[in-house]
C-alpha cells in the first residue's frame, strides 16, 4: 500500500470516527451498538450494550487517535471504559451487559 493511499484511508477513518461519536451520546458515555454514519442512531435501537461493545473502542479509537494525532477519539473511548469500570462488582468483575441510560448491570449467574 502506498503512503498516499494510507494517508487517504486515515483521513476517511477520521471522518467516520467523528460520525461515530453519535453512538456515545448517552448519559453513561457507553456507546450504542449501532450507529448509521449518515443518520445517527437508528430509531428503536436497543439501549443495552455488552462489555466488548464498550471495550473494543479503546483499540479502535486509540489507534485512530495515534494515527491522526487527535486525542479526542481516545478520550471518548476512555470515558466509556471508565463508565463501565465504575459498575464493577465488589470482586472487581464487570457484567456482561449494560443499560446505556441507567448503567444497570446484567449479570450472568
């Protein structure tokens, strides 16, 4: 892959990253599972997300911040991860699903 093509792809990913911010517009900061890059959060989208749905953005947005030099992507992902971490049990365990509005935790027993 040429350097020019790589830089063009990073520019496209950066734009997509800004559009994806709509997914994080929840009281908890944890993202919705689906976001349309044109119209935002689909009508009727579930307000329940999973641990991986929150944690994966550390890698994805962290990389995007690294490539673009813009920390805003990593900051959004860290805010979501910190919200998830605040819900951990007394044993330090995190749940499997979370309500994005109330931050209620769904545990598997």
